[in-house]
């Protein structure tokens, strides 16, 4: 357990002072009673035993201590069950995504399609963002904080060459790490099949349908691949791991001329390649201009029940327990003696 405002725990140093003050007050009361003729009798006029006199004060003291803990804002990692799915949005940020054969550019069209998708997802779907050009990188680990996802997408900008295979691979790395497994660093050792994660255990009677069936990858790209590794190799790995890959084509089949580093090249949407990637990983190919199709991706996602350790603040819990002790101590004192302790 940790505390956000740990300095307030120094208030606990006042507890011994409170105990000393209470004992001194009780001693004076006993001396006064003896002085006026009670002769040290263990019961007073209320008919209550000495232990009952102290019980309300003890409850008040416990409540005060717990209340101090609540003021310090305690937090702890709690393992809570929840149903969730993971979607990794993978963006092609190669130079060809600056083409304007779709309005305003392919990159901006991909962002618009992705943002519309994000805004329509239920709260139990966690979304991550990866990007690739000639290599891939995770720019946002899966989270349910929609504002962070939106900010990440809006910061994306076109860069260099295109490696669709690396884009898929970095998305798989993100899924694996989010599940607590090591990342797949390269495709050279997974040409035919994927090895199971070290902590994976198949439930009795379960079918070997992959290790991450609750996850999906949505690849936004024009499909023009000019870098290794082969996208189909990475797609086969995704299929073996149970991760479906949905591809979203951005651009036009006719294409357009684009000037990059002083050279004019013709760039166009490669739908056959994107369809092949989606079909190989159990997904579907969509066009970025069709928002209704993109909404259908969620219906194919299979959320699962997981237990995840999350840092949770326990202030309200401690405050509630403290109030229970304080209320009980006050109620007993009023009931037995007609006064607060």
C-alpha cells in the first residue's frame, strides 16, 4: 500500500497525546469521585462497569486513526475481474500517405475514420495505437482513456518508406506485452508457426484457437509495401496467435502523382494486398470511406473475462470505516452516559 499524501501520516504522532489526555481526564474524574465520597467504588451512578466507560473512547480513537489514513489518500494494487477486449489501431505513416487522392490527404482520411471508430467503442474495449513506415513503433499502449487515444492519433504524420509486415508485428508486440507476455522481436523465427507465450496454459477441453482471441488489429494503409518483412509472414503469426487483422484501405485505385524528396512517383491503393492480409488473419477488408463497415469490427471482437491488477485509491473505503467507528462510539456514549465521549 502507498499514500498519495504520505506527509499527513505525521498526524498519527498526535495519537499518543490523545491517549495521555484521555487517561488524565479519567484520573481526575476518579479522584474527584473519591474526594466526594464514592470511596473508589468500581461502578458509578450510571451502573456501567469501567470497561464500558472506556469503550466509546476507544472506538473514537480507532476511528480517528483510520480517518488520518484516509486523509493520506491510500492506494493499492487490486486484482479485479473485468470483461474487456483489446483493439490496436495500426497506422501507415509512410510518405505515400501524404497523397491527396482522397480529401484532404490519405493520412487525414485515416485519422478521421479511426477517430469515428474510437468514439463508438464501448468502455470495456481498450485501444492502443501503433504506427509504421520502414519500421514500427508503439505510440500508445492499450488504454480505456479515450482522450489519450484521440491525442495520439491526431499527432501522427507521414514519414518514410512502407513496411506493412513491421506494422503488423509491432501491433502483435503491443498485444503480447499488454497481456503480460514478452514481445515478438522479429519474424525470422516464426515463419510457419508461433510459439506459445511462457505463461500460457490451455484450459481442459478448450480448442487451440490462439492465445489472444480477445484482441484485434485494425490496419489503416494504402497497401503499398516496399520493405521487408513479407506482410503475409506477420499475418500468419497473427492468425496463429488468434488475433484477427482488419485492413482499412486509404486512397484511390486510380492513384495520384506524389513528389517525395524531389522525385515524382505514382502512388495508388493496393486493395489486393490489403484483402490478402485480412483474409489470412480472419479479418475483413474495408474502405476508409465506409463508416458503417468500420462499426462492424466490434461485433466480431470476442471480449474475455480477465483479472488485472490496477492501482486503486482506497480513500473512500477508509473514510467509510472511520465514520462507522466514530458513529458507533458516539452512539454508545450518548446511550449509556447521555454525552459524547
